C-alpha cells in the first residue's frame, strides 16, 4: 500500500533540510542533531534498499507557489501560499509498504522538533 509522507515546516529563511532553519531544531545539542541526521540517512538508505522508498522531493520556497482556483465560472491563478498558513509543505516522500503499521513506524523517523509530518494513504478507489 502506498503512503505519502508530507513534511510541513515554517523555517525562516526557507532552506533544506528545513529542520536546519527551525529554532526548535537549532536549540538541540550539536551531538543530538548530528545523531538524528545520521539516523535519518540510515533509515532512508534502508528504505531504498528494501524497495519501500518510491521517491521524494524537497519543495521550493512557499513564495514561489501559484494557487489555481475556480471563481465565477473561470480559472483564476494567484500567488501562493495561503496567506493564513503558518506551516508550509516543505516536501514529501512516497513509500510503498505492506501495512499501515509499517507506514506508521517509518513516519516517526520523519518528524523532528518544530516540524509537523502528515501520513496519508494513497487513494485506492471508491469506499464502500
């Protein structure tokens, strides 16, 4: 079953990895940050080797976004992101795993101080 792991963050200035730009992450001791980064890279390598990591992508700064809406019978494009948003989509990973339990175990490695991570299953068709 495929799941997308959505990384929400609000670093100032925008950069990747986004955690490097978050105060909550920067407040951690250097050794803890280095260990966390190494553990994350190890986990990504393992997911890649097992075939569970389908792909992923870091996204550009939210200020580069364009929003497309339907208004009064026509399509309208505006600058993004949503003005009321405090967190922005920073990137995503797509995984293909045997179970929701496996996905939930994996996604725990993606969250860190100051970040919100969303796990969402891929759509499999109409629900009964």
